[in-house]
């Protein structure tokens, strides 16, 4: 697959670069460039990222960072069986537990929420850092929702991290998941409160909490382009409204989905 000229391979994390030192120099450079492309595309073009991950995997399957990148690329394209296999391989190579939550979420993606819950109660969870433990809680709550246990999902998300006023990298997603579960349970007033709290914490727009909040408030957005078109000569002059704000509830592990 083509590599843009501005990609040198030096953009990768220093720890990954150190792993690649076990490879011949030219090979290490090629693998690094493909890993850079995986990281660059995984959010906007997951299929493209997956393609580059396969190239890196073909070149250096014995490098843990490559297996991990291949796992995340497969995960992003909902190839959960493949992702789980790559994460397991990376874990065997490193001996760390960092991938435990995403491995559990792969089990959800494969239609095995009970297995995800088993993993949520495993000793490995106690070895996770705070971010990993919060992620595991999100996965466990999602598994509960998969099984139709909505009240249990709500209880699972209730934690000191949820109650804390401090904003951490996981705060917006945790509050969003809680709000979404409350809404699914018909507790709209509480859901609105927690969507608002999620908006406060969502500094980088990682959720669509603002859209969900607007939807609950009955806010309608006007399509400026449609309005401009309607003002042109010969048009009827009707306003171009796009309807109520669409609050998408998909594409996040914390709200019961796997991708």
C-alpha cells in the first residue's frame, strides 16, 4: 500500500521504535511507516488502517506492537475474532494486562457477553491502572445491557469515578454511558442531567452528548445551506429545517455497542 511522502516512520512512539530495533534497519523503517498509517487512519478510515496493519503484520508478526496495532485495526472494522486473536498474541508477548478490557469487549462483539462479565471479575482487572479499570466497568455495563439487564448496567456504572467532580480522560464517556443507560430505562430527567455533565467533561468532542442533550430539550437545527438555497430567486422562500437534532447512540463500547 502506498505511503505518503510526509510519513517517515519517526512519528511512532519511542517504545514502539525500541521494539522495532530487533529488526533490520530497512525493515524496521517500513514497519514503522505502516504503523504510522494505522494510527493516522484508524478513526477516519478504519478499513484503510486495517490494510496498513496487515502489511505491518506480514513484515513483522513477532513484534508485540505490530500485533497490538493489527488488533486495534481489526477491532475498528468490527472483525472481533481477528482482533481478539491479535490482542491475545500481543499479551502473550508482553505479559501485560493493558489489553484486558478491549479483549473483553471483543467477546461482546462476538455475542458472548457472559464471557465479558467473567473477564470483568477476573484477577487481571486488579492489575489495571485507573483508566483500564474504568474501561472495564464500561465494558461490563455494556455486557449487562447486551443481556437485557438494564438496571444492573446502571448499577455497574455507579462508582466513585462517576461521582467525582474532577475531569479525567474517561469522565465524558463514563457520564455519557450512564446517561444513555438511564434514558433507556425511561429515567429521562436524570438522563438529561448526566448528558449535561458529559458535555461539561467532553473537551475534545469524543461523544455526541451535546446532540443527545439537544434532542432531549427538543432543539431543532436549521440547515444554513438549505436556507440560503431557499432565498435564491425563484425559490418558494420556505425555511430549510433539518428537523430535530439526531442523537446517535451507536459506536461506543460504553453505551452497549462494541465499536
